[in-house]
C-alpha cells in the first residue's frame, strides 16, 4: 500500500502541492520565533500603516506592528483550532456513530435524534451564543466548535457501520459468539479507517474557517493572542487606506483551507470513497 500511495502521489501534483503547503504552514507556526523578523507585539511607530516593503514584507498595522510576523504567529492559533476541535469531533463522531450503528433501534433512534438536533442549529449563531456567554478565549472557542461539530461525522460513520453490519461475515462473527465491542474493534474500525482519515482531513479547514468567522465577529481570540481571523477583522477598518491588513491574512486562511480540502479530496479518490457520502 505504501508503494501504491507513493506512485499515486507522483501522478497527483495537486496532492503534492497541498501537502507541501500544509507542511510549510506547520513549520512556520512551530518555528515562528526564529522565522518571524519581528515579535508579535513589536512596534515601529515611524512605520504606522506602512505599505509592503523590503523592511516589512506585508506592511505594518495601525500600531506599526509587522503584519507578516503577526501572520506567522497567528498561524499557531489557526492550526491549533484546526487540529484540536477536529480531533475531538472525529473521536466523538466515531463513538456515537459506531454505537448507533451496532445498537438496537431504540438506542439508534435516540442517538440520531440528538444528531438531528445538533445539525438543525445554525453553526455560527450557536458558536457566538456559547462564546458570548462563556467569554472570549481559546477554551470557549474550542467548546463552540465541538458542541455539535461531531454530528455530521457521527451520521456518516453510523451509515457505514450499518452497511458493514449487514454483511454476511458479520453474521458469522455473531454466530461465533463475538460481542459488540469485538465487532467494533475487529471488524468495523478496520473497514472505516479510510473514511475516518478523510473526514478528519476535511474537518480541519471547517474548524479553521469557523475560528476565522468567530474571531472576525469579535468573539474569538483576544490580546495578547492573535489569529488570522482577528487580523482580518481589525484590518477592515483600514480596508481602503491599508488593504494589506485584511487581504494578507485572508489569503493565508484561503490557501490553508484549500490545501486541506484538496488533500481530503485526493485521499478520498485514493481510497475510492464517494465524496458525496462524506458531506
């Protein structure tokens, strides 16, 4: 399989580019203190709202802070919010989906009605309500992105679990005396691992865009932290005088989100999964 994947990558330039961009973004975030030419709060009062130049690659903001440096540090927040809530969501979705898929009709109906409730709420309104009541901060933002963020994953995993449970060899495994936990770990998980990987990969850009949206509306990260969404929000005040304040972090968000989406699409093609069933 490893050799097949390597051969697959060779013929998929979009996959190579997406992986390269994601790796570059992660390295920029990890080594921000080394790579960034300035610290996140370092100000140059002589260069307030300065246009992009050799000294400041993406210009400066209203306090004379280097935009490029702040974007690199802001990547840390975006990637953290991208990976952590997505990890929690896929774990919760996996647990709920598999339990629903192997349980009787009564438990299945209860779990799916909870999922329906979660999917019926407009995400941004629910997220803003949570952050507004709990206060702005990283913990509130993670909670807002995970409160019902697992629901769509649970529905997809439940459907695939049901499909596997209808196969003949599952009946044979039941006849041999294997319990439901044995079915989950020995037969279901190995058969849906590719779906889990693709769902996780495609869930990361959703969390990143969710954080950007919440921060843009003023409910996300607050000083001394910074995020790309917060930078876009603060830059809109100077959109006509200093458009780089919003455009630069916005482009970084766009490229990062597209890279994860393209990666998820390429992985679904490699594993032979139907993308319509994963949405």
